[in-house]
C-alpha cells in the first residue's frame, strides 16, 4: 500500500490506485516536457494551447482521483475533522 500526506495525515492508497496516480503524473510530466520544447521552438500557438489544455485536463483528472480517495478514506474512518480540512483546501483554489 502506498502512502502520501494529505491534511497532515497519512492517506493510504491501494497498490492499484497508487500505480494509477503515479502513471498519470508521469504522463502529465511528459506533456509538460513537450510543452517546454514547443515553447522553446516557438511552435504554432494553436498547438501549444491545445497541449496546455490537455496537460491541465490530465492533471485535474489526477487531482480528482486523489481527492476522491482522500475523502473516501476520511469518511470511512468517520474523520470529520480531516474532511473539513480537505474541503478547506479545495475552497482555496
């Protein structure tokens, strides 16, 4: 089981979810590296914008997955204090 910090508490992800999150983040990293090359090469503006949107969407999807697992974990432990912390973090965006 993988673990990472959330709301100063350790959240545990099962191996499948951890692998999924890591794979998604690596793909986003690849998209960002591609974007850097595109900007450095002064590529077509439309293509750059499309890639920005794709990277943003992929990162948001990964964020949603982690958020979903975080809330489910806190709720399964009837941890209303940490649910509140997570909701406060969300509202700061």
